C-alpha cells in the first residue's frame, strides 16, 4: 500500500464529492469543516489538491504547524525526492526578522518566497502553497516588477558574458570564487556559476564563444551536476527591489482559480493586524529619509486580508466560521490515543478495531521501523496465544499526527507517537549551513594550508591551477604530498577534501601518494 492509497480512500467520501462539485461550479464556494483531528486536515487537503485542477493556499496558525502540514503534503506526493523545478508543493515563509530592518532578511526564506512567485507567475497554477500569518503580512513585488527584473537564458542563445556580468552586478549579486548561497556568481574561463533567488540549487552555464552551450544545476557542496535544463530564469533578491515600486498582497498577486484554506479566518486577520501595528510602531522610529516607505506599502493589514479573500473559494477549519453563508460539513475524527510505549495497549486497540471492522494503518518513517513494529506485534500475538482476528498494515509514510476516522472506519497510527519520539519538520533538506561553512573553509584556503583528501590523506594546498582535461580547460586544486608528489583535484571533487584540523602550532606529517598507509590509518581509527 502506497501513500497515494490513503488519499484514494477519501476521494469518494460524500464530503469530498460535495466540495469538488461546488468548486467546479461558477459560484464562489465557502465551506466550514468541523470534526477533523491529527493530520486529517492535510489528508483532506491532499485529496482535494490531487483531484482538482486548482491551486490551493493553506494558511496555518503559525510557522511550526505550517511546516508540519507542508511536510505531510510533501510525503503524500513524494515531493521531497523531486528537483525543485518539478515540485508542486511549496512553503511560503516570512523574510524579515523585524519590520523595516531589511538588511536582516532571511536568505533561505527569501529564496523560498521567490520560488513561489516565480512558479505562480509562470502560468503553471496547479500548486499547493503552505503559509502562515507572519508570512502573509509581508506584501510581494507586483508582477510587472517581477518580469522586469529577471534574466532569462536558453541553450544555444547568443549572449555576451560581459552583458550577463553587468546584469548580475545591477541585481546586486556578489562575485565570489565559488557560489554557495543565493545572490552570488563566479566566472572561470567560459563557465559562469549563478546562485539565483528562484531555485534551491545554483546554475552552471557553459559558453562556447558567445553561445550558451549547456545549462545545468549543480550541488554547491559537492560541485556535482544534478540536472541538465534547456532554459533558466535568474531572479535577484526581490526584497531589495526598490520599495517605492508598488507592492501587493499575495492574494492580489495570484491569478486563475485558487482555493484558500484557513484555520479560523478571524484569527488570521487578528494576527495580520498585530503585525501591521508593529510595522506602524517601527515606522514611527524611522528617520525622515526613509519615511516615504509607509507601512501600507509593505505590509498587509487585517482588513485588507479580509477584503482580499472574499473573491476566492474558501475552506475554513476550526470551531467557528467567519462567513455566515459557509456550507457546514462534519467529519468524525478523533486523535490517536496515547499508548505510552505500552504495546499491550496498542495490541488491544488494534484488536478492538479489527472486531469493529476498522482498517488499521501504522505509518513509519523507515523500512527498518516497519520491520520492528511488525516483529513486536507478531511476538505479542504469539505470547497471547489468541485465536482472535487481528489485522494491521504497516505503511512507509511520515505524517505528523495519527487519527481515528470513525465514519469511514480507518485507524491511522504514527510510529513516533507510539514510541513517544519527537517528530521534527524539515523545510530544506539538501543544503545545510554546516556544509556551507565547510565549503567556505575550502574556498578560503591559502597556499601552505594543510588539507585532508579522503582517499590520499594529508597534503599541503599549493593554489589553483588551470589544467587541460580531455580537451577542456578546468580549474583544479594543486596539492603537494610527501617527496613533492603532486595531486590535482578538480573543482567537481571538492567534497572529497576538508581542511586539516590538528594540534595548533604543530605541522602534520604529509602522506605519500601510492602507498597503503592512509588506508591502514583509517581502518585502525574505525
């Protein structure tokens, strides 16, 4: 049984059918849904996103609940295993730590916001967008400004390298030896690397003369290519675009048919109003020089939010509804019981469910955990020497919280709740700050520094050198080993090198190439 099967279990329920029929009609639809528990809301959201041609914008109460909801949707559609340009589920975070302090914008969050704007302005409208009030409070650049501030490149296109460099400088990109975070570019011969604010991986552009010969994404840590692409779009930091340009709310930016989900519309409005009042207070502390940038230019008030969502189909969750004309729909979900790691209680629960005709689903994060749970339950069954019918299915799917659906007789349990483990959310999983620091150390090497190669051991860095590799010019690190042996390491193999860390003030002994001493030392250390 796969993750998509859980969604299919709910596709034909009366409530889902009613919502789909209403969304397909011409009139604006509003629903107030009660009786959900655990991750049932993300299941319902996944079902309707998967079975309708519309975009869905999910507004959760805060950052952490939005992140867990986002992860649930990701796992339903295996989005975390796809390159960013092929994903349809996005997280839309806030970009400022505090109002009007633009220099302290959160770089990773700016990138995620730009990804969303890029996708929503591209004509591909079937996206699931997960956000929260603090993120919605910040207005976004309008579409005209967005399209006037991007660089498009396609394979085979004739374009001057100097022209690209001028555009990047105008975009306030920083020129570095190697790129490792958004807003950077580097040029080495006929190759230019650019880390755009619209993609989680940087682009590598190779030129032959004035023609773009190839375009591909690559991992900034390993320098290895990820995917060949035909065309790219380079976005600057949209938070730095002149703020006198007219900005708008996210809802004004959206075009096409989109469905808005919210846990308590009035609560969201109040949170936005609180953020707006903070922006007003910060504005009063500003100097007259930047007083032309008023709070309404940058932030969404509670009333503006309420006016903005009126024209959208709305699905409101929670105990009360803001719109009195909303159609009320009820489910009969209860939260997953607390077992306190007591597997006798779990066994009794599954047995009771089997007697009542429930389908028992146990969700695990890994195949190893699936084997463990099956083993525990099989052992408990043997120890009890029972003849009762006990059925369960273990499914490799990570959800934040389990639930019991009494109406459709589906019991869904998560292994981290059974074992009482803390469940972490993940927003970005293929670029880590720890790796970025290691990368910066490598880029900041100076001749004479000692380095460690995973295969050859300790050597001394001697600078960068351009070498000929199969007829192509390529930069490589020149490393000196014992007895003046030389090793050239391609920039595509930087992940195999780290800066040597040893006793301060003591020079290490260099290894010799071609011997087995380094491998023996590694085995002894293990």
